[in-house]
């Protein structure tokens, strides 16, 4: 579950006020709205990159408003993916697990599981410079999901992909988020993405969010 309660979110001179919505546990929510409305700023606040001067954030019924980024346990894929150029695909997948001091056996099992699920087992020893756009997206998604987060945040993850790769990623993301049982909030401008993926739609316009349920295409 992701819940914002009367949240004020500030980014420089930009401000959103009294933002409230709730994404139920297990839902795939898509957040849409015109450029400059503050969609990415909302994701940054949820994962802890921006502190709220007013309001509360709840994750799975726990108030995390004052928690650190690491303590919130949220998987986050920014628009630029933020892959580390000096780390292999395998190192990306193990990064968060080592920080959380998982055992060597558990790290190996989880890495193999994710690499298989995401179709990137042949890429484990490659560096980001040797990956295509779609492969890079899979690695970023794997890194975000590696430690089994309760919540996944995606900021326009497919905006730089061609149409064929984008549709392949729709199917992959739909299957992976279901298999991982992760509550997802996905920012996009694409109606296609919303129609394929969303079980819940959020619209941000003029500082106000409206919410509706939808059935993602099977």
C-alpha cells in the first residue's frame, strides 16, 4: 500500500499542496499528467528523496514520513536508470543485497532467480556500456527488485525505447510485478502503458489528483 495524506511537496520554487491518494496493496497504479505537473516530484517524496514540510506518507500502513531512503525499503527506477558504469550486471543485482548483509548463498540464489525472470542471465558479466536500451531497463528493474521491496516506483521507464522493445517490456513488467507481488506506482505519458498495465489510474492536473480503477489488458 502507498498512501499520501494531505502532503505538501516542494522542489525549488515548485510546490504541490494537499496531495492525497491511496494505492492498495498489490495494485499497479499509473500516474499520468502533463509535463511539469510534478509527477516525478511525487515519486521522489515517496521514496524519501524529498522531505515533506506538511503531510504524511504511509507504506503498508506504516508511517514512513520521517524515515531515511534506505529504511523505507522501496525499489526505485529513475528515468535515467542511474546504472553504475563501473559495475557489471551481476554487481547491480547484488548491490542492495550486500548492503543488507544477505548471506552469500541467498545472494547467489536471488541473483540467479532475477536474472532468469528478467531474461538477462547471459548479460551478468557485462557492463552498462555494452547493453541495449531494453537490456539496461531490465537491469535497472532487477536492481530495484533485488531485495524484495514491498513497493516499486517507476519514473517513465520506457520513454527512450523503440516501439517494439517497449511492448516487450510491457509484458515483462506485467509478469515480473505479479510474480514479485509488489505494489507499483508508474509515472508515464503513455496511454498504451496505462491500458496494458494499470489496475489503478491517477491523474495529476493543476495540483489535484483524481483516481479511478481500471482493468489492465490480460
